[in-house]
């Protein structure tokens, strides 16, 4: 059910604004480029601007067959949402990829491209900065943008605001009747009108007072109006008086729970968040939140979620500062973060339950109480998806706080693992990129060189995967410095190898071979045989690209010997296949034929049908060049039997490519 009533004049103005002639056209100026029409609903918090925008979108929605996209640019706590996050959310709604680490300009361009052939509505709620709105605007006039804000959007041309005041008396009384029922309004209509006037026609104040009256069926409307009228003048307007009426009627435990709700990240609440903040049971917290929703103190959504209205946050923050000691606030925040970490552990455990059912539930969940467990993987994944904005906000706030760094690191690590398990590393990469940056912030602040190196390596890997090779190279070098400062041989060796890989991607063969050589020396000093074999292969690959076939053959031969000592038959087969390729490039087909046959035998022993088929094709090509087409046909026939007629299945790629 919605509390929206009245506002027919404003709805008519907004509809007329869609078709009106632009100011640029009236003045004879030509617009720089066609853009979507922007409609602004301006009003103070609690004036019902979001409700009006939603009602208007419902009215005109049929004219925009591609639907409605929604984003919010300010959290209920008053913090500005990063433009990058808003853009990513919109692109994900459209099913478009959002490369990890992409700049705001790249994401903005991607959004405009995605909307270029659509006729859709973009609803931008609670905008505080016109530059943020500008980054979201489609370039097509077929789209409509509806923005809600407290004031004008200076800098965005051709925007005429629809400014909201209070509701008219008839609409305000109708809203009260919806909340508390018709009976008391019918019995004393004059008192209802007086109460509406005391609320200033402000929808948020009317919702609070109507909710309070619904919870107190014996209270007289006239008495409530008198009580509001007699409140001290220093209280902040009608909304402040309505809030005080409701707050002071609550029992002490509920008052304290309400005061702590602004600590919830992004203003998103559920029974676990409220339970952890207040230190009560989950069932008690759920009951309290439902009572708050009935009173208009929170808005109830789907999936057990509640939203704290932004217009009430200033009152709650003032009460929090006045009535709660800083140590108690910090303890409540720590309880909430600890609860979130445990829920993330449970969520991650459910992701691996189906893949590894042999591990018992209690052991995997680490003895978590039943209230923190999910019934199945789907429930865990749904919880993660619906809570992700709040979870990301919790991680950001915990890192920014600086006083709970241990909990912040645990929270980020748990969120990274849960996302990777449920979505896969590739699909979760955009979120993981931001989380690794948070880890880096904490590591740099605390001089945690080992964690700094790990975060830099993770960020650089994501940069490299999205084609930002130069940025990746800089981060790999920074990771090398951090690894050395931490005296971490793994991070140091990994960074050296990654620097070499970045130079290889940049086709700087000299520097690539130099850094692979450094990484190889590091591995040799530590006796890491698997790393040695792999690095010899990477060196061989670079030498091949550079045309240094003699060096390439020596490297691949050493790599094959290393894999043989490790009894890694697939690795040895691949190394020999690369040797055969280099021998062919070097003009030594007989040697290539011999090496390739040896590799085929190893691939057969390893059971690698794909590699075996690819090697059979290579043998056929070599035999063709040696003038033996009959034998070549035989080997191609063998390859066809192994993997069918798909040529892509017979492509040989080394692990170092």
C-alpha cells in the first residue's frame, strides 16, 4: 500500500513539462547534442518528493516501453553515493558488463551507449550534486530523466523544477485516514483538519502521526493536535514535533534500538542488523522493526529488509550523540560488523555445500548458531544479492572509521570469499576491485606490508585482465616493494613474474625476459621446483616471440626436464609441444617431428585428449612439409576421432601464453 495522495496539480505540471519547448529553442540557441528531457521534483526531506516522482513514473510508464531504471545518489545517512557505483548499478540492471576499475567517464559512456536505442525512464532519487546527475544523462531524447533533489540542479540546462510544499488540507486528511482509519476522521473532521495543519501538510509528519494514532486507537485526534501545538517552539518544525511524539511514546528498549539504527550501513536494516546493534534476540529485533514500520519510523521492503527514511536520520543522529556514550556506540558498531562477518562465513559455506557435500554442516559452519545459518545455497545467494549494497557500504564505513581495522579486514576478506564462491571471480570482479582497494587503504594506514602486497597484486591482476597493462605494471612494481618490505618471498616472486608478464603484454621482450629471469633466480634460491619449471616455460615463450630460437629451445628443454622430475606428465607434454613448435620455426622439421611424437605419447599417458589432438594436427602439418601427405592424412584422421571436426579444439596453447 502507498501513502501517496493528492498532488494532481504537480503531476499535471510534470506531464506538461515533457512536451514543452526547451529554453534553448525559445532563445534561438542550438543545443550541443540531443539529450533526454530532465524533470526535477524539488522539496525538503519528508515533503514526499520521492513518492511524487514514483507516482508520476507510474502514470507515464506506458509511454516508455523499455521500463524504469532507478538509482539513488544520497544514502539515508546523508553520504553521497559514488557516481561510479550508481553507474555500475544502472549498467548491471541493463545487463551490460562493468569492467573492474573502469573510470567514471568509461562507465558513463557505456551507459549512454546502452540507452542509445531505448525509450526508458531514469529515476534519479535524492541528487545532491548536479555533476553526478550529468554523468547519468542519456544522449537520446527518447529517454526521460526524473530527478528528486532538495534544491535546483545548477549547471544542467533546460531544467524547470516542480517545487513541493505541503499537501492541501483535503489530501492531508485523506493521508491521515489511510494510516489510522476513517472512523476518527468521520467523527471529528474539524480535529483531523487541525491535526493536518499542525503537521504542515508534510507527508512524513502525517505518516508518523497517523501511524501513532493507528497504534493508539483510544487517543483522540484533537488531543494529539493539541499536544503537537504545545510542544516547545525550538523543535525542528512539524516533522520534528511528529517524530518527538512517536519517539517519546516508545518503551525504553525500543527507544534505544531506534537511536542506534543510523549506524546501519546505507540505512538498510534487517533483523540481524537490529539484533546486533541493540544486543537483543533476532526475533525481538524483527518484532521491533515491524512495530517501527507501522509507526512510519522505517519503511518495510521485500525479503525481510527495512529502509531508514533519510528525513529522520538527523533526528536519530542527534539523539544518538546526546544519549549514547561513544564507547557504547563503538561496541554496537563492532557487534554489527562481527554479526555480518559470521553471516558471510555462513553464506560462503552454503556456496560450497553442493560442490563438497562430504563435509559436515556443523564443521563447515564453525559451530554457528541456527539463527545465522541459511537453509540452502539459493537462500544464501539471495541474501548476498539483496544485501550487497549494504555489505559494500559496511566495508567502506568500517575502513573509513579507522578504529575497527581488524574487524574491517575480516569483513572485507569474508565478503571477497563469499562473492568469489557464489558468483565466481570473473563475475564478481567489479565488486572485488573496490574491496581490494579497501584492503589496500587499511594496509597502507597500518603499515601492513604483506597485506599491501596482496591487495596490489589482486588489483594489478584485474587491471591486466581489463587491458590496463600500464596501470597493472605500476601496481606490480609497488607490490614488489611491499613484498620485499614484508620479507615475503611468495609475494616478491609473484610480483617479479607479474612484472615480466606485463612487459610481455607490452611486447617489450627484453624487459620481459629480464624480469622472468629475476623471478627464476628467486625460485631457484628457494628450491621451488614447480615455479622453476613454469618460469623456464615463460622464458621460452618470450624468447620465441623475440625470435631467439636457440634460447627458447634451451628454456623449453629445461622446463620439460623440470616437469619430468616433478612427475607432471601433462606439464612435460605441453613443454615438449612448445619445443616442437620452436624447432619448426627454426627450420628443423625432423627434430620437430621427433619431439612432437614424444609429446603425443606423454599426452596419451596423461589422458589429455585436447592436447593429443592438437599435437596430431601439428604432426600432420610437419609431415606435409616433409612431403608425406599419406601419413599426414592419417594423423588428421586421428585428431578428428579424438575431438571431432572443431578446428579450435586442436589449438595448442601453453600455460605461459
